[in-house]
C-alpha cells in the first residue's frame, strides 16, 4: 500500500484519500509508559483518516520487554473489515513481547441508527477472533465517535464469539483509565 502520513489531518495524505492497503505511520514505534497512553496516541493517528475515508484501520498494540508500550503502523481495510494480524511481524521485528489487535470502525456517515449502534461495538467476527481457544486475547476498538473500547473474551460459550465483556475505556479527548489487568 501507499506509505506515510499521520492521522488526524497530519501527514501528506488528506483524511478522505486512504484506500484499502494504505498505511498510516503516525507515531508507530514510539514508546509510551502505559497501554492506555499508546492506545490514545494510536487513536489520534487513525480517527481522522478512518472517519474521512470511511474505512477500518487495523494494527497491533504491543508491549516491549522493558514494560513500555507502542503500536504498529495501521493498514486501511474496507468499510467493514480489517486485518490487524498483517502487522504482527512488524511488532515482533520491533521487539514486541506480546501483541493485541487494535482497529477502528470508519464513519457514521450514511448509517441508520442500527448501523451507528453497530459501529460503536465489536462485531461477531471481531469477538470470534478474541475467543480463540489456543490464544485468547483482549482487543481494542476505536469507534467513529472517538471512544476506545476493550473486548475481554470469556470462553464458556465456545469459539462462536458470543461470550465476553465490552468495557468502554473513554474518549480520546479525555483521560483514559489504566487498561485492566487482563493484559
């Protein structure tokens, strides 16, 4: 995909010009003292382009051996799909000791009330990825309204994605809490 740029109007691409496969670098690779600080920085990178281009962006949140946190570049997907796993190798190449999926949901533009509600939560395919029996993982979502949510999988319902708990961690314009101890 195309490279470069940052989110939120920074960089050399306008927020509405991203296409599937394009990449946002932003502050990827910069280290932060907490997962919540890294998530907020990632969200600030991708919110404008995700809204403007009406596509999902996905990457990985990761922790380094020294306990600091960072995130990978984010890759543009489609209006209803993204592939955080495509950034796993980038995270490992940059020292990741553990990684977590992060992705955005594009824009509220043109959505019905039901569509807007759907954009504000994890889809069944999102939840199913987290409920992997071999490697259960929380994951994070940036809504079109700027809220960051965490999905905490439970494994009593099988791999159908039906179980789990969604925590609203707050809006990128405010202070995020420390990420729950699940990670």
